[in-house]
């Protein structure tokens, strides 16, 4: 495919076949590229060309040099990735971007570092397929340039001192698990202690409540018994002295009990009481 310009502006796109253009008025649009590739031995080779006017619309596979990335757990890795792309809109590509392979290389490196920075080293090594999300990420960016990203594949993941890195990762995981187990044990212990204290407080409260209820029942029963005794006393007095009011006798006894309480008070009051029978008669006469 060749892009034709007329007086420096886009005129047409020529596909395969025989075409005639007007000299000096129309001319092919030229472009250039310069980027680095990895050869079969792993060496970096500079690949460049200028004055190119034929645009290849077939799938192209580019093996870019290894990219250094840092994982989430601060491990340095070398990612060897291969990228395949297709130019689907030659006009858009030639007027929107220069040095397309190098731009794709820089974009791939940036996306690799972003994705690997969110993963642990063991995830990157053991689950390299998780990096295939780069295809969609790069394709969404390259669409603006008229380019379709076919795939991004990770060929190899290398790490200097990989054994030490994995050992440190394993030790860190074991320590984290031990910390979690200890924290769960402490939490369970605290919960058991709290539940035991709560049960103890509840039982003490229930015991005090039962004690108060028993005391209240006892006092209530004593009051009932005293009232029953008073009632029986009134009946017996009424039966013994049918012509007298028994309440006078009861008032007299209450009066004598009050005098006795006054006499026993600690303020030193001196009282001279008559015998109970005489006092009772006197009180009864006085009440009559």
C-alpha cells in the first residue's frame, strides 16, 4: 500500500495493481523507522530504514529486547515479550505517528512495568498467562494510529538470583501466615476471656437478684405471719373479754413497746415504768 500526496496533502491510497501518477504534482508519502530488536542469540540489534513509502498491511511479529520490571514485592525481573501487529488504516498510521515500531516498544515496556508492578514475583513466573491482558491494553492505545495489536506473548521470564528471590518470598509468606495465626489465636483468647467475664457478671447479677427476691419473699411472709398473729390475738382477746373492745388492749401494748424503745435509746433518757399488767390496766382505763 502506498499513500499518495498532491502538493503535500493527502490525495489517495494506492492498493496492489497498476497505477499512474502525475510527476511533480503527486508523489508517494515517505516515512522512516528506527528501533531495536533481539536476534536469535539474545543480542540487541538496531533495525532502521529511511525513505520507505511502501506500507506493509500484513501481520508483523516484532521481538523487542528484554524489559526490566519490578514486581510488587520488589523483585527485579527480565521479561522477554513478542508483539504482533497489523496496519489496518495506512493513512491514519502515516499521518498520526512516526517510527511506529519504536512507539509500540515504548508502550509495551510501560504497560509491562505497570502490570508486573501489581503482581508478586511468583505470580509472574508461575502464571505468565496473566500478562496476556497486555494485548487488550495495547490495542486500545494503538487503535488511534490505525494499528491493530494481534497478540502480546511472554516468551521468557528471567530473574537474577531467582532461587534467592523465591526463597525470600516463601519465608515472607510463612511469616505472614504465622502472624495471622497468632493474631487469630490472640483474638480467640480475648473472646473467651470476655465471654467468661460476661458469664461471671451475669451469674453474679442473677445470684444477687435471687437473694433480693428471697429476702423480699421472707419479709413479705413475715409481714403476713405477723398480721395473721395480730388477727388471732384480736380474736382471742375478743373471746376472753366479750364486753370490751380488743383494740384498746392492742393500743396499750403498742404504747408500752414505744415507751420501752424510748427507755433503751442511747441518749440517756431515764424512765420509770410500772409493771406491765398495771400499766396495761391504767392505759386501758385512760383509753376508756
